[in-house]
C-alpha cells in the first residue's frame, strides 16, 4: 500500500490582518477530502525568517547551512514534503517578502517536487504573484503545476471561511488531482535515482 503524499500548505503572508490563514484552512480541508494527502499547514508568521543570509548559498553548504534555530521546524517540514501548495496574496504585482525569504533560505528542499498555487487579491486574483513564483521555483528545480486557483476580489467573494463561487471546489479538485499525480510520480523517481542536477 502506498503511503499518502506529505503535503505542506504554506501561508505566504505575514501582514497584520491577513486573509491567508482563511484560504489555507479551506485548501487544507479540500486536500484532506479530495486528495491522497497527509496535510500540514506552515504559517510563515510563526517562523524565524531573517532577511540577512549567510555568505555561502545553501546549495553549496548542504545540510550544514547555518539557519536560525527558529527555522528548524519549517526546514524539516519542507525537507519531508512530497508536494507544496503556496497560498499567496499579491503585493505590488508580486508576492510577499516573507515567501522570498523562505525560498532563499532553502534549496534542496524544493528540488524535484511539485508546487501548486492558490492566490488571492484584487481584480487579478494574485496572478502576478504566481507568475513570479513560478520563475523562482523553476530555478530551484521544482515542478510548478499548470492549474492554479485564484480568488479575485476575495474581500467580497468569501463568506464564513469558504468561497461563494460553487465552482471553487471543482477547480480545487483539478489542482489537487494534478498535484497528487506529480507528487506520486516524483516521489517514485527520487526513490529510483538521485535527481540529476540542481541539488
């Protein structure tokens, strides 16, 4: 029997009054009911993510990279994950600095793993943030999932912790089915042979 994929859902915003935890909780519920996932939610507001980095990039320092003690739990969860969902708002047509800090503090943890995106914002629904994240994570040899989920004008499109659009669950299922397929395929591939490059 195949074990469930370990899915880490990342709450990307740390801004006061943020909406991210509401979206992440809904995504986690969808993942538990519609996918073959063991779900863990990582809230970046609870992590120590300094903007000042050590001199040596993590790709060269490996497991001995000197991360803050307060980042230990997050790093372990990223390393153990088979797949990721990043929940992000859009700030100034891009994603939050907290997400960039998380990504830059890590390297091998993303390699040869699938990443899906759930975004929210104004009229664009956070799509600019996702486009930028796709570029960054491709550089780290992650595989980004084609079907993202975006919530335009989230401040009027949600009620009582759920989106008002009845089709949202169907869109989430499409995303999660793709993520599940890639997670299983890439977990098997990593077990078969080391990934050739990047890490």
